[in-house]
């Protein structure tokens, strides 16, 4: 849902080496304005700048009970998905088996956020090989999708919804590719829980009922499912989608070929052509997911791994690398620590610099050059860090390259799901799956029950832009996945969140809560958060004390304070392996996160 329209989802309560491989809780009580030698004015240099931490009261602890285990753990964006993944682990399946099973369930129980008609990215840590690899299962534009094709239909900008906004859905290719490469069970086995829930139905939660308010904008087939008679389903009612159940049975029987050139793909292509879209069955037939090397950042004795373009993952590494270039000295560590206003200011300003680079360069590297090595170069990040002062910047430009006229790319509503799994052998999966906007394109294909994404909205029609739409091209993606390995290359942290442009910001905060403040995953998930918007606007949760917020306002940030536990700040999920092999989890109450471990 749009940020301006977001309402509270929970009641308010008080208490490598930096290279690419492919080339606060409530408790801060002392006002502080530190960023390096922030008592002085002017731009700090990387060698002089330091981000500081002020004295503070101990962290109050988590509200939700912590879920921990010794053998395996799962976290997902819905309790039914977490339960399904947990059952797979207990039955002897591995992390990938559990992840794909959860992805299938989420495609049913969070239908406005993800599904068979959406896309996916994921990271996989193979404990035996000691390697992390990435899976890009985002779809491509159709062969007809030239700028001229859109302009001939009266478009001066890319459509945000409707049939022309749909690219080939890639989620099914992710499910199949993941199991083939890393799994031990069949796709048919992994889809059994999802099929049962689609056919038998499941109970609509209060959160889903709130989200279904937008179902009235769907086409007739969608309204029949989610807002029958013009009334969105209410909490406590049962939602069934027998057409989707049949689709999942076909996928279980025939595999991904049913989607990519077979009867499901044919049905979707015929529907979209009749509606005026650019996709044809041939576009489905040539789709495939891509295995890629992740991008990696050395940070505080660990390695942070994330997804490469066409994912925005590199902005997370830029943000952390820029803050690190300011210096960690003065950051007191240990239980009870909180990120200070100075640290928060540094994160916000680093985000602005990273996003300026992202908006200039992020695109499909199969079609244009994306200078990731330069963007992640240590010297370059130090140069960017030197631009940060004690005052919030109104705007930033890319560090290099000719300026572009177009601003930030289109954003969905942050309606995405996240899931993760770790098994007894130390294998780990961090997975994100999405339609982009709530209910994607606004179209449900009636014979399959599939909600179609609107990822094409991430393109631009601007001539010469790296992200200009083109046949067979993947659009700009905010979707990103993250894993952290320890000094020996073994699994330490899986972390991720929905949230569109907020994803990298939320993950960066979570990582620093874990690594600097030594918080438990559940404490890190529940810590109050920020989300930097355009200009100096900073959304911030009211669980930060007034003194903390005053310190940020004095730095020039224009605060928009939010109460309660609300969706604009994401749905952070964490699994962390700690001493003795203990798996500790964090599941966010801002949406419907749930964790299980044994």
C-alpha cells in the first residue's frame, strides 16, 4: 500500500574484500550530534571522520518470544509458510527444500504480494562446498516491447499497471532451478502444501483483510476471488482459489515447462494479448532463471553477500562501505547498545549517495554495462564518504557518468514476501519473491487464478537510459537477498525484508544492530527503524525517544514520525548462527513474520 495511506498493522506498544565476483531500540537517552569530528564544520575526510555512539540506557529486550534451535530454522512472511518449511526440515529435507515449499505456500496465502505470476531472487550457501551463489529469476520484456511499441499506443511513460506492465513471470523458474541444483525433493512434493491451501482454503487474517481493501481495483476475475460482490474478504472468512490449485497441480505434474511454453504460459499469453499487452507465448518459452555470482563486501570480520544487477543489492554494500569509510572507532559494542543519532545520520546520508549511483546505473547487465567494480571500489566509497557532513543533504548526484533527466525509478508498494531457511548441515537460503505493486498489474487470469505482476513499470522510455525498455531485457529490481558468512566462510546470518526502496535501508540497520550492538535477532527485528525518502524526509518510528528525534531534526532531517508497527518499515527476518551452533531467529510483527526452529 502507498506510504501515505499506510495504517498501523499492530497496536502501538511501549515497551570480496570489496569486489564483485562477476568482473535502536527505545533507550537512547542522551542527545548527540556526532559524525566524526562533528563539533567542527566542513566536510570530514575519510581518515578523520568517525561515527559516534552516545551513552544510553540498556535495551529493553524483545516483545515476542525468541525462537531458537540447534538443528534447523525457518522464517517466512506468514505463519502457514513457516509451518510448511519447518515440516520439511523435520522430515529430513534441506534448506532449499524448505525454502521452495515456503515460496509455494506464500504464493497462495499472500496473493497480493507474490505468486506464480511474480518474480524471485535468492542466495544459496552450500555448506559442503563453502560457496554462496545467487539466483536471478526475474522475467524479461517481450519481443515486441520496444519504446516505439509503447509510444505507438499513446504511452509517454511506462505504464504502472495493466497488461502493458507485465513481464514474463519468473518465480516458477526459481522454484524448479533451486530444487534441481540444491534440493533433495521434487517440485511436486514441494508444492503439496500450497495445493492443499489453494483448494481447501485458508482463513483470512486481519492483516490480509486490511490488504485486500485494494482488491476492488482488480479486473472481474480478481474481484470474484478477493472482493466478491464488491466487498473485500474479511478477517475470519475462508479464501479459496481452486483455479490456482489446478495450476499448481499442473506445475507439480509437468514442471516449469508448463509455465514456459506449455498450457499455463499459453493461457497467460493469450489473455495478455487480448488485453493489449506485449507478451506472447514465445516470450514465455525462452525464459530461464540465471545462476550468478553474488556481490561481496568484507565487513567487521565477515562477508556480506547480496544479489547482483538487475537487483539493487549493490546499494546495501555501498551504504555499509561508505559508513565503514567514516570509521567504526567510538562505536561501543555489547548487549544494550543502540545505534546513535550520529550512526543513523551516517546511514541515511550514505543511502542517498548509494541511491544516486543506483538510479544512474542499475539495469540489466546483459544489455548495458553496469560498472559494479567501480561502484564498489574502496577508494571510490571513501571519496563518497568524504561528501557527508553534519547536516542532511537535500539531494545527491551519481559519483560519475553523464547526468540523466529521469529521477528515481518507479516503486511498487513494498508488497513483497521474504523467507529463509537453515538446515542441520549448515546450508542456508535467503529468498525474496514479489509482484511489485499490491496485486501487481491488477489482472488475474481467470482460468489459472494467477495474479500477474507489473514489473515492467520498473523500465523507462527515456532514450539512452540504461534502464530503457527493450525486448528480452530485465527491468530495474528493488528485490534483493542477503547472507552473511563468518571469517571461515560458514553461515552466520540470513537477513532480508520486503519494502521496495526501503529494503537496503532496513537490512543495513539490521546488520549493524547484530554486529555492532550484539542484539539477538528478535531484538534487532523489533528495534525502531527509519526509512529515508526523497530529499531530507525521514520516516521514523516513534519508539525512538524524543531526544533522539530532536538530534536528527537538528541535523536537518525532516522527520515524519509513525506510531505502532507499520508496513512501510518492512518485515525484517533474521536467522543467525551463534556460539555452539545455536540458530536464533527474528520475525517481524510489522506484517506477518513467523519463525520456527528445532
